[in-house]
């Protein structure tokens, strides 16, 4: 049976933050990717598989001296724009027709599935890649996660075969945080000065199944500049399935 997640948004947000911080620590030493690929090729009855990119859920934060994350709107806006542009270029290179969903065109259904994806993604990190395996998942060997068949409404609404979801968080240290870390190091302690981590999912809009999932850690790329965003996209979309036509073009 496919796994779906529901619940209140506020507790889920705190749970996602805790999971992401845990994985950021695990990946802090070097660039890391861990992915699951359920299909070898993307399928479509059209000339190319049609993919919609949901508005990337990317957020940048500045860590205060005390370690509190403060949202940084300017960095976030630049990162989202650079990431979207780099993703469009990447999609062309693997033979898919990518449509970027404008945030202004997001309805209640789209917002609900973005929130659901964030929650399911954090759960996958915990129960598939992490140590807290779920009964019936064969100790993490079985990957049968889904956003549910109801997501087919997005296939009809946006004339698409797949949806690409992205969740990414970057925490940059302030000058005060760096100074505190230096003092802590001198005293034999350790203070984290920043982290970056995220995950992406490719969802079959006809079934709701997550057919590809990748999680990335530190060093994946600096989204605030165009070159870094291009590098980050290649890392985040590592081993994503490419195109396969199974019928005649519409």
C-alpha cells in the first residue's frame, strides 16, 4: 500500500525542520546525494514527457549569533529565480517539456500538495534514509511512497504527466555567529556556522507515486548566483529519469 501523510501544518513544519537539520549535520563534511529511482524512463503519449515544476520551496536564512534563523527575503528571491532558470535549461537537456507553474496561478489544491510533499519528503528522510524504519518497508529496502491518486487533478488541470517538487533550505552564518564559533573553537567546543540541505521528488500525476527522489547536503551549489544554481540543479537532479515516448504525439 502506498504511503500518504496528512496532519496539521504547524507541527509538520517543526518536524521537517528537525529532520533537515539532522541530515544537514550528517552531510556537512562534503557534497552528498542519496537518491531512489523507481523508473528508468519517463513515459508520455505526447512527443516529450510533460513535466510541471511546482514553485520551488526554497528558503534562505541568516543565523544570528545565538543560532536563531532569520528569513532573508533578498537571498531567497534570487535563489528561487536562479534555480527556476537553471531547471528549465536542465529539462531541455534531458528531453522533457517543462512548464514552470507561476506562484500566482497556485490554487488551494496546488498549495495542499506542496505542503503534503514537504511532509512526505521529511518522512522519507526519517524512515527510508534514516534509522527509524517503518514496519512493512523491509528495513528501508522498499520504496513505495506516494502523494495519493487524487493528485491526478493536477494532470488534467495542467496537461502534464509528472510534477517536480523541490524543497531546499540554506542557513548562512552572520558575522556574530562566526565570531561565536571562533570563540567556541578556542575553548574546545563546536558551534555550527551554517548548513544547506534539501530534497526533490518526481511524481507520476496519473498514480501519485513518487518515481524518483533525491536528497542533497552541503556543497551542492550556491543558488544565489547563476553558476552556482546550475551546479546545484545538476546535483539535485542526479539520476533523474529521462524521456521515453510510448505512443504517437498528440
